[in-house]
């Protein structure tokens, strides 16, 4: 459901909220409260109670209540009560980060929190909701990783399989990236409802080195995620270094971090939505690279474009101007071609550029619109926020489920961190330190049925609730009926089959309770329910059950590796006692016939021995070829769970080496270059290198090539792998060495003309450089006040968030400046004018002395050129 958030301790005094810019036909209502700061998330309780749960970084969970169609306020402030207060570790991005409701919440009242418990561990906590107060605190999953700083995770929710999912980033230290399966860092993880690892997780190796919780990997900072209604697909929002990316994530998937961002090769998942962090991408269109025919245009770019289907592209400067304009990518035939729908006569032209849109710098929480208040073309749309730009973004989907369009939808949503669709069908958005909860709704919807959710899941044997109300007061009493129109009879309306609305209660939520009966099978049930009323358009609710009532197989390993003429074994048991004896069959269902099951191919589990592991043994025969063998075993319970085990057999015969890795083809003067050559062969190959310049060396046993370039130019290299079995493998490539670029200073807070106050104001930013940064200096009115020395951002005044004491500043305008330095000692600066007090914010007639912009060799130039970029933001909000 909803998910993990950032810390962002931006605790200034709250002023009257500035209304956002919402699309034509929509309006905004702003609810304010100092209790909302610093917010990290929100979610509506799925029990029809009209209660909105809001999480704060400091450990508080607050509850606001809807009555008569609106949240309760008092003295123009949002009224909240405290559900619980967790003791949490709050340094940097740590704290209370995420929240989710149990799929059977209507019955068991379970609420789950993701917290940083101490500086050394994070936890998933379960509470029982007792009339709005959290009770029966239970630690469900303990010792989740943290490094006391950034990218701690917090995304948490339940999938359509009824399992608990959560996500954790790389902890700000690069933990858990690439092939590391021992750590839950940089991963999406998955557990049973009792907190134990799900047996069918893809990397579950029993007592092996892998972490059994891991479900998917390769995520730098999976800030939030959401499950798509209807499909159950998990869309993971990942805050990046160079690109903000949204992935549709599947079991065992690899998103590529920290090797790839929006350039993932085959074998990795690629983002379905992406945008350049804090900027745009522009690609040149080749001569003759604009070809239109039958209403479709194909563009060819001179370099890899990285565009994604549905992305909005501005084409400009094409010789035939009829090709210019804003287009949505409809397909990507290759890395240098893309197509779009475009009216016009058949024509060919070229030249010009293709530029992506600028959406922001810090991808935050999103939700699929699954209600009925918004116009019908919003149903199934993905809406998400960007903290840095304050934009909300709308993505529409095509009939095949792919992304059709991506557009900026609303702006001025200060520090947006999370959103949810309320039971009234409106969109609710909260900002970190804005102290404001925003409700966005159509200005006029006309009379209609407002259904809280068009897709509902219900646990077999449990209950689920959705609500109905009217959009407007009826002129007379109106009866609404709910009935199953098709599907499984095990899904029924338990309560609320007939509802009555009057001119007095039309805006009150009325509940419909659905029930899923227990059945003997292990298949999920589904049904369609119709909500109807005389004179109004009916609505259809798709309902699916979560069926998890069978014994599951518990395997010690899901992958075996052995040599020819050897055997290997695994054990199998059941997760729960069967009601009667059950048979397990073990069969090779794919692969080489040289792999055979040498133990019994049928095992029997009884109610008395279901938890006792039984052994399955496979053997690999000798063959005459030089190839490795592979096979798949299927272990299946009669009428129940089934699991597969992969078997890899290493050939004992010598095999020539084959290089499978891809080298990096760019480098920077003075910066270390590293490439690990990966080659397969038997015996293991050794490595050698030839280079057109002196300096590069390769480790003969590990294949690690290292080099520090000394000059600009193109370097030819050839790596060889040999093991005595001919032929040797060779890989030739060129590395383009560029000069070290000066850094870029990015001042995140304060923003231009921001009013600052108090002793804990935010003053921080970042340094962007092609090699690395070393420190940042913080100037106020030309005076150097603090230096934050570290090798990666974000950089903070005082070294930590919210350490800028503004109480000594006089009312009026003041100038702040951030100066950053790269490893070569060059500097760049960014500044902003801030306002203290409520009076006039007068611009000084001239810069104050000691600007701090000329201390490095690139300082003065950077100062003059970067003032226009003050509002740019490189990192996610949680980097703050």
C-alpha cells in the first residue's frame, strides 16, 4: 500500500499555506496543523471509518477523522489524535518511515509500522487498533539494516498474495548493491504475515549465505512503492543519482544499481517511467532522421537517447517545422530510434533536437487512482509527487498496461512526500514540513455514486470493506443496491447490500462489507459486484480473494551445483500439518537427461511428520561433450504447492574461455578507472591486457583492470582470457578520456526569497561532479560560517540537518551562499536571498564583501553562471 518516506527535518514556523496550482477543473482545500511536521506518510484506514492515519518522522502516528464529507477542523486547524508514539532513532533520514494496514484489517485491526529503532537496526512493528489507539505492540521483523544516515527505506505494504513487502535502499553507503544477496539493503523483501521469510522467495537458500527475505534487488533508494489495483503489480519508485526511476518489479528482478541508471542492459528490468534528476536530456536528431508516414513519425538520434514509452518529448529545430512540437513516445525500436503519433503528410526531414521534460529531482509517494470522483479518464492513472519541484505528475496507461503519457499535473505542492485517495474519491497529499494536508478534487462532478475503491481484495475467511456516498445532495430519498453480478459464489455481500441516502446524509460514508468463505481449494476466487441506484450510472467493483490455506513446501535450497559423476542433495518439509497424508513427487521437468533423481521420486508427509525434513538427491552422469548441463526439478504436493529447483552440472572437460562482461568506455583524467573482466571456462582462465598507453594493469587471477588516466584522448585496450583450452577469448574496446569538469553547486534550502526563522532552519545543498567532491562552505552575508567536509552529499550547515540558527539575523533580506569543491580543488557556488521577519525583503544594493566565490580556480566563473540554477535539486528529499 503506502510506503517509506524521508526524514527532512525542516522545522520552520508554519505560515498560512500557499495554495497549489491544480489543473483546470480541479480545486484545492488546505488543512493545516503544526502536528503534521515532519510528516513522512499517510493512509486511509480500509474499514470505512473515514479515518486518515498520518506518520511523523519523530515516531508519532496521528489520526484525523472525516465527518459529513470533510475532515474535522477546530479554529481552522486540522484536529488529530495520537494513535501511538514510537521511540525511534531520528538522525539524518532515520525515524518512523512507513505504515501499512493488514489485508484482513477489518477483522484483526492490525497496523504495521516501519521504524529505525536504534542507530544499528530497523524494525517492522505491528499494533492492534483498539478504538483509535495502538495496543499489543509486537516486533514482527527485527534487525533490518541501517547505517544511521540515508536511504533507510520504509516502503511497506501487502501484495495480492497476502504477503508483507518492504524496501530498503543502499543505506547511503552503497550497501547491498549488485550481486550482494546477503543483505536486505538495496532490496525489496517479502515475508509471511508472522514475519518469517516466505519460502518461495527467489533467493531463499535455506541455511546458505543468502538473506531469505529478498524478493528483488538493485534499488538505490526505493523511496516508496504501490501495488497496482487489478493486476497486483508492484511499482517501485526509486530516487536516483542521475535519474528518478519507476520500475514494475517482479520476483527475482534486478534494477541494476549501482552499475546502471536508465541504461540497464538485457537481464535487468528497465524503468517504465523515468526523468532526469534535476534537469532534462537533449539528443540531436540525425540528418534525415525524421520520417513520417501514415500518421506515425520515427526519429533517429545521433546518440543513445534513453527515452521510455509514454515520455513527453519536445522536438525543435527540425528543418521541416511540421515535425516540431510536443510528442509522447509510443515505441522504442532501438537505442537510437523512437516513434510517436503525429498528424501530417508523409515527409522526411532531419536536424534539430529531442528534449525530455523537466519534472523535478526527488521522486516521492504515488498512488493509482481507483475511485469514482475524478473524471472517468483518471481511473487507473498513476499519480506521484516530486519533493524537489513540488510537482504532482500524472501517468496514463494504455490498454496493454504500458505507460501511454507522462505529464506534470499540479505544482506548488510544498515538499510533497506522500498521497492517498480518500473514501470521498479526492486526492490527499501531505508535505514533510509544510504543516499542510491538501485535498484535491474536481470543481464540479455532477451527481454520481462515489465508491471508495473499484478493486478490493479480501482474505479467504475474512472481511473487507468499501464505502459509498453521493457526490451531491439528492432531491429525494435514493436507494443504492450492491449485488454480485458474476464470479465465485464464495464472495458475498455480508452487510450493506441496500443503502439509503437522503438530502441529510448524502455526504456520509456508508459501508459495504464483503466476505470470502473458506473453501477446500488453493485458488483465489474473483467476482464482480455492481453498485447501482435509479437514474445514476452504475459502478462495477472487482473483488479477488487471497487464498493461503494450504501447506507450503520448505526447501533447504532452490539451486544445486555439482560436477559430472557427483551427487547433490536438498531437504524438503512442509510449513504446516496436512489434514491427511499427502504425496510429494520429484520430477525432472526440463533440461539434460544426464541429470537424474537418484533418491525416491515420491515422498509422503503425514500429520505426524510434516515438519521433519526429507532428503532429495540428484546425480549427474558423465557425457562426451564439453558443455555444462542444466536441469529443472519440480517438487509438487498432490493438489497443492509446487516449487522448482535449478540444477547446474559443471563439465569436467576443459572448455575454452568466454568473456561475458561489458567494459566502461568513458573515463576522467585523474580519476580511477576500474573494469572487472568476467570470463567462464574450465579450468578458470587467467587474464592479460594490452593497451595503447602505459598505466592500465590487470590482475591475472581476478580480471580486475585498474588505471588512472593522465591525459585526454582515446585509449585502445584488449583484454585476453586464457586457460590452455583454445581459443583464447579476447575483447577489444576504446575508452574515451575526458578532462575533469568543474563541480556544480546545488542549493536546496533555503530557496529564493524563502522566509526563515528559528534556531533550526534548513541550509543545505549538494555538489555534482564527474569525479567527486570534498567539502562545502556555507556563507551568510558574505561571511564563512560553517564547513561540511565529506566525500558525498548532501552537505549541511553544521554537518547535520537543521543546524542553522537564524535568531541573530536582523529583519529584512540576507544573502546565503553554498560553495562546493571537487577533488581537484575547483569550486562552484550557488546563492539565494532569504527574508527574516514579516516586513519587506529588500534586495541589497550590492553584494556583501567576502563572497567566498573566488577561493577556488573555478569559483568566480561558477558564481556568475550558477545564480540562475539556485532552485535546482540533485538529491531526493531524504538526502537532506
